[in-house]
C-alpha cells in the first residue's frame, strides 16, 4: 500500500504579513507546521494524488475572491478552511485554540 503524501498550506491574504502570523499564531505553526504563503499559485504544484489541506486567513472583503482562487487551483480535492481576519486578535485566539486542542480545522 502506497502512503499518500499530505500537504498542509496556510494561505495568508497578501495584506497580512508572515511576521504577524508567526508572532500571533506561533503555537499553531509549531503544532501543525503548515507551508505558509501569500501566493495561491503555489497550490498548483501539489500532486493530484496528495492529501491537501488549505487554511485561508483573510479579511471578509477579500475572502470570497481568495477562496475562489483556491478552489480553481485545487478543484474538489482540498479541504479548505477559512479563518476571517477582520479582527486580528480574534484570529489569533482561534488559531491558538486550535493548536491547544489539536484541531487544525474549524467545524
């Protein structure tokens, strides 16, 4: 039996900085070690047979467009989860709560 490679991405809206993420949600990154990027095109290099999870962190004004881009690049093969970042302290709490509970994706 061949083991399927798992890819975990955390896609930040381009207006959010990686520095914010690594400072605010360090526990999340240490627990799950996703590939952090602001470039959705990176998703297109993931092999079709791979297990793919994409967590999108975006403000509500741009979330729909970013989710559309992710779906266009991944089709139906990815688990996609959105964390709204209109309130950055709340987004930080959400991500760190997931790290503590061991639950990478929201309900």
